[in-house]
C-alpha cells in the first residue's frame, strides 16, 4: 500500500466519516486535520488545520442527506484546498446526489446533475471518484476526469456465497443492463418488471417479463430511495410465484417511509453498500451492509500512483 504518505492527504466532511476512516486505515494513513463547522445562521465554515501545499488531496464526501449541506461542505473544502495551494484535488464522492436530475423530463425543467458537475469543477476539483452513477452519461457532464466505480461485483460476491440465485430481476427497464451483467456472472436468466410511474415516487407494476415461478429471485438497483419500486416489484414477484426474494443496492438513501416499507415487504434479505452512512435507528434485522472501503482505497492508490483503473472494473 501507500508508503510515502507525506505527499498524500485524505480529508473527510461530515457526510460519511466512518467510511473515510476505513479508507484511510486501508491505506495505512490517517485522515487529515480539518474543521468543518456550521455558524448559528447555517453557513458552513471550513478550516484545514495542516499544510497541504503541493500535496495530492483526496476529499471524501457523499452528497447524501442533508444533501445541500453536504454538497456545500464538499465545495467549500475543495475551495479551501485550492486556495491553500494543494497540488491535485480529487473529490471522492461515494454517492453522487442530484444524479437523478440528469435530463429535462418536462418543459422548463433544470438539469441539476450538470449544474452540480459545474460547481464541483468550478470549486477547483481536478478529478472525481464516485460509484454507480444513476446515469452513466453524467461522466460527460464534467470537463475533468471521472472514475465511476462499480458496486455490482461486491454485491454479487456476497450473494453468490450466501444464497442460491435462480433469476436476476431488473426492477425497471433502466436496470436491465445491470441485471444482465449480474445474471451472466451467476449463469442464470433475467426477468424484467415492466412498470408505469404516474408521478414521482409513485410506481404501478404492470407485468413481469420472464419466468420467476418457484425460483429464488435477486433484485438489484443502484439506489433505494422511498423503496416503492423495490417493494412493489417484490410483491409482484411473490404474486407471480417467486420463492425467496432478495434485494441489493449500492446506495441506501432510504428516505420517507422506506424503512417501514422494506420491513413489511416480502423481501427476505436486503444488502446495501455503505456509500451512504446508515443511521443505527434505520438498521433492521433483514438489512445487511457491506463496506466499499477496499475498492475506494484501491482506486485512491491507483490515482495517486498514476496506475490504470481498468483492473478495478474486471
């Protein structure tokens, strides 16, 4: 691992400090000293408490709830590092918020994912390291290099060792590509849940494409927010005769009624990666969290040493 730690600095905001600490431990280093505080009126104040001049900086911060506070923390930390003459600044964003607003779905809609990309670049980031962007084309919104790591292989490794999977299910048409890749690794067929969404966060299942009767099904998605899609999809699989229903996601947003819905759902086990810190009060018996500290540590090391990233995608 990294041996010349005097040239590299890892800093963390408040979004997911346990993950940042785990990444630092994997790299045999410690998080840099930084103060990220909030004034009484809500303004965020950042002070880097050690020299970073000429250093290779990695600022670890998920844009998760509270989304706007964490985004501002990230931008201000990048600006502070830039003004302190850091050599190269990599924004390590395990969960890239606002990624669902990647196009104009209606007239006069913003493309907020592009706006956030512009803000991160304007703040002074030289590179972005993230995982499972909701839309892969967001990489093209940046004018700086973006490495979009994959969470699927980590989820696959867990499920292949723990459960017998007969069918991999795409919870919507947008997840078909991801489901097909996973199904190939398991050597099983895929099924697709065809759905219609009348309005935001409301989903109506139409039908299931594929045979799931009497089979153990694995539903995979990049994120679970209010859990409407995954829970209604699981119910549709059960009504179609599915045996055991497992689910996995990279980003556990779990907002609003998500935890209650998942707890009452027919899903046997839900496996999530820790790109977003899951509060203890949201943890349930059927939930299982896997750390992504290994893959992010490897990616940071490769960026730092200018080594190819391709092996991390295999």
